[in-house]
C-alpha cells in the first residue's frame, strides 16, 4: 500500500520532468533550424535598447512602437521559403504577415523578463508554428485565420471580431490544396493531403468578420495595436492582407508592409477608405494582443 501511495506521489513529478525535458529538446531542435544574419541581431538589439524604459507599457502600445520602429523596412515576398523548413528571422525585409509577426514578437520580448535574441526566437517560433515546433512545412500557420485561432488558443491574443459586431464568415478554405503549383513545397503533392485536412478543420470553425460597409458603425471599438486580417472574396482564401491598427487624429489607419509602396508604411487613407478601394476586400477580422502574465 505504501509503495502504491509513493508511486502516485511520484507520477506528477515524473510527468513534469518529462514535459520539461521535452520542451528543452524542442527548443534545441528549433534553435538548430533557425536562420538569421548578424544584421537581424543588431536590429533586434537596437529595438530593445531604444525602448528598454518602456517595457511596462501595455503590449498593444509596444506593438505599435515596434511597427513604427520598422517603418520603411523594404517589402519582400517569400522570405520564409527554404528547401527544408527552417525558422527564418528577417528583420531587414518582410511581407505583411512577417511584419505583424515581427512587431508582435518584438513587443512580447520587450515585455518578457528576458531581452535576449534567443527569447525573440522563441516568441516568433511559438506564434508562427503549430505547437511551437519547426517540424516541417505543414507545421507553419499558413492561413492567417488559423494563425489567429492558434495564437488565441495559446493566450497570446483575443479574437474580438464577434464582440465588436461580427458577421458569421462561412467559407470553404482550400486555396493551397487547390493551387499547389503556387507553393514550392507542394509541387510534388506529398504534403497536399495534410494541408487539405488542415483546411477542412479551418472551414468547420466558427469564424466572424466585420463587413467593410459596417466598419464606420464600430470604429470606436477598434484600438491602437489591434492586429487585423482583411478578409477576401477570392475563392478558397480567408485573408488577403494583414496589418496593425493605428489612430491618427482620431481616425483609424493601418501600419503595414505594403507591396504597392514597397516598404512598411502608415496608410495615407483611413482603414475604411483603404477597404473601399479594394474590390476584393470584404471586411476585417480583429485580434487584440493580451497582457503577458
């Protein structure tokens, strides 16, 4: 009886040790798959030094500071693509998604107790990859609605779209599996079934968006530092662009990596006007950075 009791006491300890060991091994494995340059490290360090005294500000405020810090960074597509999946850290050039990720990861690193580049690597890995693991191409969060869902589950964000006055978004997501020729890693067809299964799961989720013709009714509920995903009418695709929201003279603009401008900019037009000028844009999804516990 005593032996049985001791075993019951030891089981949680053994489980905790195994979990901690697995996390260490995952971190080591992820680190071995990381690509960056000395310039990326210098850009990171300069950010931390510049905003060190503002680490107690709300996360959303620091996200905006990070986004502004990255202003004029050149726009570049396909910076994450490699023959084998690796965590690519590129603070020298970025697209709309990596801009949002970089800004958010910089903010979370500044808010953390560790201001080392290794912490930034962890933050970026956790928000970019399923389960925080750089295993293969299918572990990367390719659809931004999936990115929002997973990072909401991980308590990094809160999806506030429904609360703000969201309309159900009912759409079959299948763009990647139906256009494998657009993706280097899918051309041989091996990973297409895995992607297709992920798309089926995304399609069954309860999702919401704020239609662009209703935006003016709820603009007062949008906040500085909110992360938005612009929903699209393109068949099979959930989101066509991502950005940070920033208020200028009490009007909502977007801070984003713009392919049209070729760099990170603050939009001249308001969010409403930006959406109205884009025929394929149908509205937005909104995620709010959560306070780090």
